[in-house]
């Protein structure tokens, strides 16, 4: 696979002009303003803006993505993008085409152009706003209640089976768990794998945990939905400045699966239960999300039951966040992010930490002691980390 880091911004603009994307065929490529963003781990992403004299164009500004994926994984990104656009949950897809780019002789790459959402990313401080948390809960409710079926994922499922990534008899209803986690596991670079193994990570144990998720009695049953799969702040966008209307972007990890697999990542990334204890969202803000997700007509008991389900599914989120750390921990850029990944990865994937997490889940479900309340107040990561440290100290 040619390194996308070598891709020149002007070559991407030339591709847009040559394919007359959004009526840009008449533009001089050198007159187009283009900015490459480093706020991405997988692909080459550019923000392109036509000259002011062309402001009448419907898409005067666009986001252009040159994905690094191939095969069924690439097809899934395109299919999910089109599906969520149709639901009004993702940005409009302006163009999707194959073209040769100067990355080597005869290299053809997919170019994906979508509308620019002018309101910007959801900011950490906005999570302290009850109205914004309700809007966020309503957004995920719309996504999960949109129906799933095999429609948009059908071609992906066939492709994954042809590539040997999913079993022939797999219906794809747990793809957000089975496929996505196994795929992330396969992406871990050998050097990273060796480093983590030296720190006590047993990748055979991780593979077994992934295989056993479907049958786990610790994970409450949740309906099969379309799971966005990468629910962090940078993937939630305001449609326009000053507007509470939200959209989702970035559908690399989107797949059918249990709603819990979405909940588990939301708890870590949006409820901030995977960062620092002082950043964890207070319960009343989490309840705003859960209440709006349930349609705003649920009892306090139903809201708290949903929150318990979400926090129990954080076990899935721990595995996923750990694997993302393992894959990305030595990437270039985002120095502070790399530091966190080097710190978190060996913990999140350590067998004893994960066993401690499961013991905490058992206690919370049984209503034993204060574990249930502690889980809801601080999140599974911090509760399990304390339990692991306590058990390690006792053994010593």
C-alpha cells in the first residue's frame, strides 16, 4: 500500500477538478485553498475551499478523504457513508470515485468528497450542557432506531466472507464486535505487539475474550442496530455555527451489532470514563443523554437501568480502546495522545485488569456492596483499575 503521507494536496485538488466534482471542473486547481488535517489516524484528509469568486457553488467547501483501506473494509466505509447520509445522520456524500494519484506507477485510489459541516466539532466543555447532552442522546437514538437489516452492509458482509474475515454462516448481526475487534487485532504492528507482550499483555487471551463476548452473561442483551463504532468528540459535528443540530462523521468502524457495543465506547469517550477521574461526567448529565435516547418519556428507573447497561458494556469499550492503543501507539503526530496510549494500552489489555473488570461487573449486577453505585459514578475503567491494584498489592 503506497504511503498516503506522500500525497500532495494539489494532486487531490486536480483530481476533483478533472472529475468535475460539485461543478469544480472549471476551477484553476492552484486557486483552490487546501489544508491537510493531521487529526486523523487512518487516511489522508483535506479541507478544500473554492475561491471567493465561486461562492455560488453549492459545495463551496468540502472535506476530501483518500482512504488507506482496500477491499471489503473500503467498501464498508463507502456504504456506511451513503446509508447515514440517507438517514440525515451523516454529511452528504458529494462524490466517490477512483482515480490515479502520483503515489507510484498505475496506483488507483478511492477519493471520497463530502459536504462541509460549518459548526465544527463537539467540544469537551459542551458536554457540561444538559441541552447538548440531550441532543447527543437523541442523535444516537435516531441512529439506533433507524433499522439495520442487511441493506447497506450486505455487500460488505459478502466481501468479508470472501476475504476470510468472517465465517460463511455469520449473519453479521455482531459485526461491530466480532469483525471490528478481530480486524483491529490483526492491525497491531509486530513491534507494538512485542512491546505490549513484554509488559504482560497476552494476545491469545485477548483473542479468546473477543470470541466469548457474544455468550458473556455479564453483558446485558441489547438490540441489533447500526453501530457508528468510533464515538469520540471529533466524530460529532455541529451542522452550523450556533446550531444544536448534530451529525456523525467517520464511518470506518461502522457495522451492525448490539447497541451495547456503541454504549461501551460512549461511556469511555463521551461520558469521559476513560480519561481522568475528575473529567467523568456527573450523573445528571449522563441521565440527560439516557433520557433523550429513550425518547424523553421514561421513568427515572428506566433511565438508570439504561445507564447501568451502558456502564457494563464499557467492558467491550475497554477491549476496543486497548486495541486502538495497540494499533496506533507509535504513529507519528499527536504526541500527548501517544503518551496516553503508551500508558493506557498495557493496562487495558492486561488479562488481570480485565479479570478485575469482570469481577466488578458481577458485583454490580448482584447489587453487592457499593460496587454498582461506584460503577455508575466513576465508570468501569477506574473501578477495575483500583480493584486490580488492590488485588496486586494483596498478592505482594
